[in-house]
């Protein structure tokens, strides 16, 4: 008989254990739903739907939770002090990230599967350490099953940044199996602006048409065309397209001596903005001066004026051509030489 | 300021042709200022023998100058032949050469229907329908002509010298074009400048047998004929113009530049009130005939009417008809009636235009790229390519140029062009406005893509030629009329007569415009008479007027010297560029060192080995860069080539090169590949070898086959092949084929390109065997080992045997198997 009570004890013990464990489990899921609710609340507080994280919230939502979590986080690692470095494009990317977030939230009706967050470097350095972020730009996805922030989070590849929010969406769709849907970009002009612009345009176009029909526009003034043509020429030979496409700055600050500015970059593949405009000016000014001499100076009556002007023009042109040649040799490293008969050597 | 619409001037004005002769006469030495004098033309005096002689002399002189310019254009491009040898250059020219060979051997019909099974195995490629046939047909015709004249030149020789010959043609075409714009003096200067402009030399040295070689000639010639039609209003030239355009379409994809530039000019003329019947004749036949002809070229086909690149021309075609109609109505109605009619006509015209535009927009919007090809889009929006099309953005010749590129490619012309632009505006004619439009668009496009510098070069030459010849004109005139010996017998009160000359000159400019724009052709008999009548007085009065527009003598002399110096610098630069920068054929390499000249002829060595030692149907795999050369020189079938039309196929080869040996063997075996060719520069320091291109293979391979991941080949984001390299990198096929037995060369396996010792020095190949390595190790050819027998016992046996025996013996043992 003595065996029974023992068995009963065992049963009771097991039962109580089960109850406790069930309690524990429900407590866990409750806290998870609390977390999700908190995230949703935070999300609704921000305008674009990107939750701003810091060290404490990172530990709360990620580090102290156990995998699998009911949500994934896509985190944009931001650094305010690097915003002025245009080559990193942090500001631009952050904006696109915001677009992605707001579009996702709008398309998925406040889904609780994925949240978009950003962290600032100065505020939360330990989180950056936790994720092992070494370079910018960095966008990381912490999946539901990620245990270690450093090893299991997936970094978005550089190639996904290139096409802005649309390509980021591709990354998200590929990794989380969620659909982002179309990106909702704000129109270039808001409705209010449009209500102002459209009537102005309409009114202006009336005048424009009248002017065209009465032939009073700049269109018929050759000087305007001339100025335009010379400007396009100046703009192109100065390599401005290169500066626009490559986002080149006008000048650089010397790394060794911050008080110095670098205007000229050695190496033919790259040029700085100011450098290009300076050379473009030199390219253009010689031709303009030559045209000045051949087309305008010949009409001047006074011989001394002619003489002085010509000497000035020749000096400036000579200097400009010389300057370009020497700068070109310095920049490219080419040494142009003539070929003489070998007897002369 | 409004220029009078030129159609108001009676088309029966009598002077033109004689003035043209006048141009010739005066402008051999002092070009371009020549202007017809209408007011003095009436006073006819008997001609002297002197002026006729000067005419004849001027004509003969310009003929010989042109001949010399042609010789210059041809000979400056021969540096590559003299320094290296008469050989086709680089990659694409080899394909063109092969096509030309096929054409000369099998005739045009076979060529038109040619399906090439030697490339893109097992897919093949339709050649006849996918190439611009202009270049091939041109060279083929030249070869056929020479052979029928019993001049037995080889096809290769003809191909090598096609580009220099067409450069000479191009400079003559430039002469014609510039002559139409600003007279023969400017024409000669422009032709001389074009003959040696570095940008054009870079694409047309002897051996550079590519489309651009003939296309630039076609481009300039088409423009010349357009301007000629515009000046004469002759349907004959309009027809020729359409034919020249057809030749351009046959030759180069850049023909879209023409079919957009000419409509732009027409639109510009209309907007600025310069519409004339000549404009209509110059434009309408070109669009109709040109489009029909363009559609005949298989590679263009229906694109000529269906892509947005051509829509501008159709739109302007409609606009010009509307405008022509308006002017017609204006002509037959009284002003009052016209005013009433204009509202009706304009509104109807606008409705029609709107409807057509709406249709066009709908058509364009329905296509995914809005009907524009990526390249054209990146021209309109320069940042487009860098954002959306990395494959276009990655090509080096699609980069935006920096200022040194301009100095390298058009040199001092960059300084002269603004002066030329201003010269074109004083006075502005239809022809000169076209040249201005040409330079503005081309300089903008060249700013977006360095490759289009080639289109800019002729425009820069034309405008610089105009500027130079005008400057020479002014300075030499100043010297001529102020030299002490001359001033004695020509004392003119400069101060007093100045206001008169100003007036006279403005009149001159006005009449000049009508003179240039309105070149009607009187009958030849009349022409001669008029010529005689006009010459003397016009020359005389002009001389008087010019005498007053002078600059100080000594300043003019110095300015002249400076201009000559500038020209001299241009010549030195061009010769240097032709000799040093643009003449390397890149198939034979040379290097100068302290112990003399080294020649690296490894590529041809390897291709010769392939053609002599392999079976004619064997398939050779290599990275796509070498596809054209392998088919042309070794006559072996390749898997991929430089016509990168099938990305998946290229990715397959990329994946094979990035995979470990066994996987690579399986891929290659599935493609029936027998030999694998790799280019390796580590021994001699040749930087554009396969190891340096390898990351592209990984990227392109990974783009289609995701199991190839770029990070696997990078250590901390860095591409390296030394001991720090990743195991994936050290085990991939490309690494192994490149560095196999490399350690035997110097004992350390030091790679001279990457400047480091390689990571894995001693290894054996299990699935490939080395069959040939060239003298400098630049090309290495491997053979796929035959598949092993599957019978277990036998495999073990052969394995144990192979361990002890060399590879040749092993193949001997395998041959015992009757099924192999």
C-alpha cells in the first residue's frame, strides 16, 4: 500500500510542474505580445513608421528576448556626424528607408511581422558593437530566429542600395518572405503647390503664346542663342557632367592639414568641381578673346586701344593655354614630345 | 533683331554661284570673310587675265592641299603598322575581319543568311541579321574591286587599311561641309584639323577595323549633303542625302544621332522664323526615304518606325507640314483673310498635333523603358545609368570624361571652339546654325559619355577651322595692308571713312546671309558670264573695305605667330598621341626595358597552337573577351564571345570558372568543351588578365546561379590571392588554371600583377591537364581529362596506376579501352 501514496505524490508533483510550466509559457507569450504592442505604439509615434532604437530598447526588443521572436527587425545604422559625407549617401538612404517603411506599413495594414528601426551611432555605441557594425552604410535584418546579433543578422548587400527603396524592398521580400508591395513616393509637387502652380502656368502660357506669335521672345534673339551655346560648351568641357554623376565635391580638405583646401586632384580619372570649372573657364576664355579680337576689336577706331587690348588678349591667352598644358601634364603624367629625325640628336 | 524669314527673298536672285568661285579665289590664303556684293554687281567691267589665273591657281592649290590632307590623314594612322605590323587590333575588329572573310569567300547572299555555328555553342548566332553590315560590305567591295583589277591584296590587308582610307575621305567630307558653311578657307583648315584629331585617330588607326572607322565619314558626309540641300534646295542632293543616311545606318548604331540632330535643326529653323521651301526639301525626303531605307537594314528593321529614338523625326515631319501649309495659305490669301484663316488653321493644326502626340505618348508609355534604350536614356538623364543600369555604367568607355580627356582628345581645339561658335553667329545662316547645334549637342553628349568624344571631334574641327581661318584672315589682312611697301600707294583716311565702312559691312553681312542661304543654280552659260562680270568690282571694293578693318601691325604679327605656335603644338600632340597612345594593337604587346625591346606575341602563339593541334570541331571555353579572337584566329568553336547577347550562357562559363575543379569539369563537359583557355599575366606583369577580371565572372555567374556568392571569394571585402585568400578562391578553377606550376618559374610564385606571393603554390589538377603554355605564360590551354570508367575495380586499378605513371602514359592505358 505504501507504493500508492508515493505514486500519487509523483503524479501531483508532475501535475504541479505542468501547471507551473504552462503558467510560465503563457507569461512568456504575454510578454511577447506586450513587446509587439510596444513596437506598434512606437511605430505609430514616428511619422514615417521607423522606430528609433537606443541601447536600452535594443536589449529589450532583441538582446534579452529569446529566439524565435514573433517579429523581425530591419535596422538602419545611422551616424549623424557622417551625414555631411556625400559619398556615403547616409541621408539619402535614410530617406529611402523611411519610404520603404511607410510603404510597407501602408501596404500590409500594420503587420506585426516586420518593424523598421534606426539606431544612431553616438547614442548607442554598445549596440553598434553588439551588431559588429564596422562600416557605413549598414542595414541589417534581424530575423525571427536570429540568436546572436552579430552572426545571425543579415547585412543588406551594397547592390541593394543602388536602386533605392525598390531594391531594398527586394531584399526584404527575399529574406523575410513578406511582400512589401509598391513603394509610395510622395509626388514632386504637393496638391497645394499644384493649385498655385497650374493657374500661374496657364496664365503665363497665354502671354507666352502671344509673344511667340508676335515674335518678341528671346528665341529670336541670336545673342541669347549664342550665350546658351557658349554656356553649354563651357559646362561640358569643364566636366560638370562628371561632377554631377559622381557627386564630386567642389574641393577637398587636406587630411594632413585641415586648414588647407585641395582644389586640384592628381590622376586623370577623377576631378574636383572647382578644378573642372576653372579649366572650363580657361578653355572658353581663349576662344572668346580670339573672337573678341577678330569680330569686335577691328571696329574700334583708336589704334592705341587696339594695341593695348591685343596685348592683353595675347598675354591672357598665352597664360591660359600654358596653364592648361602644365596642369594637364601634372594631372595625367603624360609627357608629350615631338619626333625629330634621329640625325638631329 | 528679327532676321527676315528667308523665303521672302526672291528665289531668282542671280548672284550665287559666282560668289562661290569668288570664295575659292580669295580664300585659299585668307578665308571666310568673302561676301557677295549685290550693290556693286551691276557695274560690269571686262575681266583681266590676272583674276582668272588667280582663280585657276586657287582651285589647283586647294586641290593639292586637299590631296596632301588626305595623305596626312592616311599616313598619321600608320604608326601601328610601322611600330608593330600590319595586323588587326583588339577584339571586335577580329569579328569584323572574320565576317569580311566569309563575305569575300561566299558572297553576299550567303553572308546575309549566315548562321554561325562556331560561336555560342550550342546555340549559334545569326550573323547576317545582327550586324551593321556597312563596314563589312565596304571592305568586301574594296577587296573585290582590287582583285578584279588584278591587285592581289589579302582580305586582311584591306581590312587593316580601311580605317585610314576612310579617315582621308572623312577629312575631305569635312572640307565640303565647312565650305558650305563658311567658305573654302575654313574648309581646308577644318579638313587639316580633322585629319589628325586624336579622338578620331584613336578609333581609326590602321588595323582598328571597327564600325566607327567608316561611320564618322558617313556622319560628316550626311551632314554635308543636308547642308548642301539646305543651301541649294536641290532634290538631287536631297536624294543623295537619304542615300548617305542609309550608308550611315548600315554602318553604325550612332545613326540615331543624325536622325535626332537634323529634326532638331529643322525645328530650330522653324521656331526662329527661318522656314523656307529649301528647308522642306532638305528634310521631308530625308525622313521618308531615309526611314524606308533604314528599315531595309536587318539589324534596324522595324525599329526605324517603332522606337522612340526615331519619333522626334516623325514629329518634326508633321510640324514642318503644318508650317508649310500655313505659309502656303499666307501666300494665297490677303492679309485680312489670312488673319481669319490663321485661327482656323492653327487650331486644326494644334488638334492634329495634340492627337498625334497623344498617340505617341501612349505608344511610348506602353513599353517598359518608355521606348528608349538604356544608352539613349543615360544621355538625356546623365545620372540614369549610374542608378539603374550598372552594366552600362561599368563599361569604361561609358564613363563621363574629366577635363584632361578633352585636352587629350581634341587638344587645342578646345580653346578655339568658342571663337568658332561666335564666328557662326556673325552672321547666322541656316548652315552655320546647324553647325552650332551640332557642336552644342555633341559636346553635351561627350560630357556624359567619353565614347561620344568621337562625335564631338568633327564638330570641334569644323568650328576650330572656322575660327582659325577667320583669325588668320584678320591678322594677315592687317599685315598685308600695313606693310610699308603697300601703304605708300594706298593712303586712305581711316578716321573719316569708318562710319561708312560700318554701314557697308552690315550690308555685307546681310547680303552674305542671303547669299549663303540662297544658292540657286543658274544655268551654266549664264554663270560664266556673271562670274566675269562680278569678279572685278567685288574684289576691288572688298579690298578697300577690308583695308580699313585692320589691327596694329606688330600686334598682328605676334598674334599670328602665337596662332602658328598653337597649331604647331596641336600637330606635335596629335603625332605623339597617334604614335604613343593609340597605336598599340593589344594582341601583340611590347615593353621597353633597360636591355631593349621585348615583344610578347603569346596570343597568336596560343591561337596558332589551337588551330594546328586540335580537332577542327573541338570546343574551346574561355572568358568572353577572347571569343572573337579564338573563332577568327584559331577557327575553333567557342562557348561565349564579345557579342554578349546571352547573359545566362556567359554566367554558365563564369560559374564554371568560379567553381571547384570537379564541378567546373562537369559544367564544361556538359557543354562538350574540350579545351579551356585562360589568360595569365602574373609572370610578365600583364594587368588585364583573367585573375583581374575574375570578380566579374563571379558576379555575372552569381547573378544567374545563386550558389556562387561574391563574399566567398573576398577576405574582409578585399580581393586577394595570397595566403590570406579564402579557401573558395584558392580552390576555384580560375585560380588553379592560372597558377598551376607557377611556382616552378621562380621558386617563390611571385605574381607581378598583384605584387604578392600566391597563396597556394603546390597543387595538382585532377580533372584537367595542361596541354600548352605560351612562351611568357600569358595564355595557358588545358584539356579536360576524359571521364573515368565507372567500373569499381577498374577505377581502382587505373587510379593506382595513374599515381605512378605520367599523364601521357595514363592516356595510353585508357586508350586500351575499346569504348573510349
